């Protein structure tokens, strides 16, 4: 089995060649998709934006006609200032109105951009929440997620601006063409031709940018990670204690240098391509100027008309450049958006979870589990069951597979092979989310929500978040109620010091809050992975003494490295390198004198020494 988890279709080469060599006929579809995203996000702002863009362009054509009128009057045999005024006044009004249309289009564009970013972010966040937990173990998932987040967040802004610019430019080209085509159709044809090199260039640039960004994603994430180490709270203590900052800054500096080199090379290639297009375009525009000069000198065109045609040609040239630039941006953005949408589609939620029958028994049979990219199974041929009212303990050395097994039992990981049944019925992938309704978890790396204390508990079942009695009851069970009552605003106190008004708790207190969250869920099956690792020995002892009483009639799967905590379990399952090597009660396993007995004695010995010593003194 391959140890790389980059599926072939997501590799840099595959993506760049597959996606960037899109035939030109796909452009309308790609642009249509981008436009739909904008439309879905903010049709209320898009319509006025487009109206303002079209209006502004039509005003441009009007300006040209007003200028022609002014020129015509100036070129008359006996020009008078008074006769100029109406046309000059119209020119001023049209110019101001055009400027205002541009300003207000910009204002609409800004708001629309925010709307689109919000819409896009919601799409990605919703999809990411639907992703399988194991997806977060895949680098390719993080790369695509990062690209989707940044592109869906920013590209639509480019799309809205480009759409407005495209519509405005086309309107401008059409309006001005209508004004000059009657005077000299030939020039119009050459102008269209002059736009061809610009079009080819903008398409090539779009492909380059897409390929460049794909190649940078992993390095971008690395830089983000390093920056996170330097600016976030969690790593701040070790960063100082181990004086890591200069070293990390150096690594970040190296990564930035590499990126800047890449950007320089990329920008140079882009500039070369763009320069070529500009030169060819310039030559064609020069040819138009020469042709106009020839027409005037051979009296095929009056000077006033030549002036209008020249100005019109310039404006049409600008309009075409604007339109093609916009199409190029749309094309480029559409490639990014398509990548993001394809990613989101892979995470799209399946059918709504089916309600699960009330828990009676969970059984795993010959289950294997391998992490993406891992060379060997983390769980190998594991069979285990837990019934309502039972306490099953998982023990074993570090890395023996306890946490992985706990996650499989909590329906968070899907086994790579083997069978899982719930009340004797096989669990189908579509059932899994529904089953979680009946499961409460407490992980060793539980989350600390920067929300109120009540919310930290109530997140155990958000539907009951406002049930204060239930929050209090769960907190009492977890032994954290009195500490919360001491906080400045009691249960309303914001936890965590990062936001104004927030208060931090100790590690053990946070763990009790997380435990309260698990109680609050009132689920028939509990999966507790080292639930007392941050608590003091008294608190831990007390909790384990009351475990049965606290979770009477419930099934509990308990991971613990402290053997004294699992002695009372109905079944102790000993894991070693992903396999179950022993199962039994504490007494049975001691009698068997196997791995459990050895590990138990090793843990108990120091306490016996202390006990003997104390006895001796007494
Ligand atoms: P335990 O909880 O008993 O300490 P775990 O279930 O966390 O053990 O890990 C079991 C095995 O799976 C270990 O060998 C560990 O290195 C490996 N493992 C854990 N997480 C991952 C991961 N995300 N990717 C690859 N291997 C992993």
C-alpha cells in the first residue's frame, strides 16, 4: 500500500494540467458558475451594481457624442462661445454623472463582496463540518480546505468586480461602436482584431496563476502554522521557556524567501507574456492611427470625424481591454472556484441521519483501522462489545490503540475493515451520525470553548442549552458547580482570557467543565478517554468511586492509564500494538498473571513502598 495519501487526481501536476487546459468553450460555463455564486449571495446588490456599470458606460458614449458636437462647432468657419455652451454643459454633466456612477458602483461592489465572502465561507464551513473526522488526518484535505477557504473568501470579490467591469466594458464598447461604426466601419473591424492578442494573454495568465497557487498551498500552510506558533496563546509558554522564537523566525524567514523567489519568477513570466500581448496590440493600434492619417490626408474623412473616430477607437480599445481583462480574471477565478466547489461537493452531507434505536449494545467484530498514510494498522482484528450498564476499561501502553478504539466506538472513525453493530444490527455509514445522539464523549484533548460557563456545559446538547437546572445538575455531578458560582458572573461568566471579560480556569477545572458537558448530554453510552488526567488525586479518586452511581444504567467505555481506576470495571481490555491481548476482570487478569498483572504490579509497587514506610513510622 502506498504511504502517500495524496490521491492521484489531487496532485499538483494532475490539477494543473487537468484544470488549466480547459477548452475555451468551457469559459461561459465556468464564468456562469462564478456569476451564480455572486447572484446567490447578493442579488439585491448585484442588480444595482450592474445597472450602475451599464449606465456609466452609456454615459461614456454620450460624452463622446457631446465632445464631437463641441469639436464640430469649434471646427465651424465662425466659432462662437455661446454656441459651444449647450454641448460643453452636456459634456460636463455627462462626465460628472459618469464619475458618480463609478463611485456608487464601487460602494455596491464593496458590500456585495462582503456578502459573497460570507456566503462562500458558510458553504466551506458547513461542508468542513460534514467531513469525516479521519479526513483531518490527510494533508491533501488540509491543502484543499485552505484553498477553498481562501479562494471562496476572496475570489468572489474578484468575480463581482470583473463581472461589473465586463458588463460595463461591453456596454461601453457597444455604445461607442454604435456611435463610430456609422462613420468608419473599417476601423471598428481592425479594433476588434487588435484585441485578440490581449485575449490570448489574459487566458494564459489565468492558467499560470492557478498553477502557481496550487503549487504554493502546502508551503502557505506551513508558514501559517509557524506564524500561529508565534502569535497564539497555547504555544506561547513553551516558545518563551525554550527560547524558540529566533529559531522559528529563521525558518519562517527561509519559507518567505522561497515564496518571494517563486513569486518573482512567476511575476516575471506573467509580465513577459503580458508584454508580448501589449506590443502586438500596440502595433495594431498604431496601424489604425496611420490608416486614419491616410484617410484624412486623402480627404476620405473630415478632421472632426477623424477626431471622433480616434477618440472612439481609444475608448473602444480601453473597453475591449477592460472586457478581456475581466474575462481573464473571471476565467482565472472560475478555475479556483471550481476547485473549491469540487472540494465542497466531496464533503456534501449524505442523507439526513436516521434516528437510532435506544442503545442496548454496541459490538465490534474483527475491526481493523488504519490512519491515512500510515504503514500499519492502529487497530488489528479487534472484537469488543459493551452493553447498557456495563463499565468496560481499555488499558495498554502508549500507542497501543486505546484512543483510536475509543473513537471507533464513539462512531467518529469508520473501521477500514470489520463489522460494527448497534443492538445487534449492522451499522451502515448513514447511521453513524444518528448514533452519536446516544453517545457522550470526553477526550483527553477536550475543547475549551471561549463561551460562557453555562454554554461550555450546555454544548453537550445544544437543544437543551437554555435548561439552567440541567446545566446546574451536570455541573454538580462533575464537581465544578461551586467553582463556577465563585466566578464574577457565575454561569454567565465568559471562560478563557482571550476576550474581554473572560476568566481562565485551571487545567483540572477545565476538565471538570468538559466532564459536566458529557453529563449534560445524558447519553446512554459514554466514552471517556483519560477523563481525569488533569485532576488532582483526590478529585480523581472521588470521581472513580462514584462512577457507577453517576452513570447508573449507562454503558461506559473508559480509557485510563491508571490501573487503580479500572479495578472495578466489569471487563478490562488490554491492548498491545493495536491488538487485544487480554480480557477479564481485575481478579481474573491478576490470576492469569499476564501483561495486565505485570503492569498493575509495576504501578502499585511504589505505593506499597510508601504504605510500608508509613506503616513503619506509625
Ligand atoms: P493510545 O491511545 O493507546 O496511546 P492511539 O490510539 O493514540 O494510542 O494510537 C495508536 C497508534 O496509531 C499509534 O501507533 C499511533 O502512532 C498511531 N496514530 C495515532 N494517530 C495517528 C494519525 N493521525 N496518523 C497516523 N498514525 C496515528
